[in-house]
């Protein structure tokens, strides 16, 4: 694993009136890794992700991509920097087909006067690229690129959203509770997708409450508590009960050596 982070947030602060959502919180994401972000409700996970993507502007701290400082004022800034986010709501258009959803808001026009003057879309080109992306991710449950998203299962819709993120996420992909509304089989398909993204060298930030899934796919686990980074551990060095203990404050971790000390 490279020692240089793809994304690094340093000492982020975000307040909403008297409510402190982020209190000097930091995060590092390295190339080709799956970083799970876990924490109890109100720990600051969502606010942290929003600050990383431009959905929120932090009141303090800094964000760097490949060592260069960035300042996101809106989500479009994050996307232009190569950060794609798949939220729980998925943000897909049910009435449109799969290819149209993959290129929603980023449609490709035909070459020449047909595209530049008449502004005609390259429907066949987008369908071809969408099919190639679906196949490259190993999504075997989707056969017809032209079918409407509303006819897909929950897992297939999640796969479409992930495929769209993979198409445009040049730097990293953030997945917010991607299996929250899925069954066991469809959850397994999404976890396989996450591993495929990692194998392609695309770093992934996974926000999840599902500890077994986190321990199945994550390389490192960022534990958020009371607006701060409480610890960064790995599935190899710590157990699920350790991580839950850190989340609740029952266990504290010395960040220098990540040694566990019980608070009893």
C-alpha cells in the first residue's frame, strides 16, 4: 500500500449553531483500499462525508487530494475532482433505462454537427459504454441495458448506482450504507462489487452499520465517535466487539500503537 494518501482530511471542524458535528476530525484514504467508516448515530459520519464531497463546507481544517489542497464549495466540485458518492437514496431515475441512468447529467452527444448544433445524444454509444462497464464489474444479473430501472430489484438498482460511480469516479468512490435495504443474497453481490472496485485499483470509503460486512471487505476501519476520529484499526488486529467498544466509549485506543485499554 502506498504511503501517500489519495485523500486526506486534516482536523475538520463543522458546527451547526451550538451543535458540533465534527470536532478536529481527520481521515486518510490510501490507493487501492477499502476504508470503512463506522460510528454510532450522531458520531459525525455523514457530516464528514459531506465535507469530503462538497455537500458541506467545513468551518475549519483542510482537505488534500494526492497531496494538493482542495476547497470544495458544492458537490459538483467534488465530482470534478474525481469523487463519486452513492447515497442510500441511490438518486436513480426509475423511468429511464440503465444506460440513461449511468450517464444522467453527463450525456454524450453525437460527433460533428449532429451533436454540436442539433445537440443529439449518442444513445448507441452510451449503451455500448454502459454495457462494457456493467460487464467489467462482473454484474451478471443485468442482461438488458435498455430496460427501465424501475423493473430492477433493489440489488440491481444498487449495482447500477455503483456502476455509474465507477464510470466517473477517477479518484475514489464513497458508498453510504449500500446494503441497508437489501437481502442477504443481494448484499453479497454488492460486497463483491466493492471488492471488484478495489481490485481495479479504485479506493472505496464504505459507511456501514453492518459489522460482519465491514470485517468482510474493509482493509482498515475508521471509527468515528463524538465528532472525532476515535481510532483506525484493521480486521486483522481487532475484533468486532473491540470496534463496537471503541464506538461506544467502552474501549479506548492509543493511536500511537493502537493498543486497547478497557474502561471499566
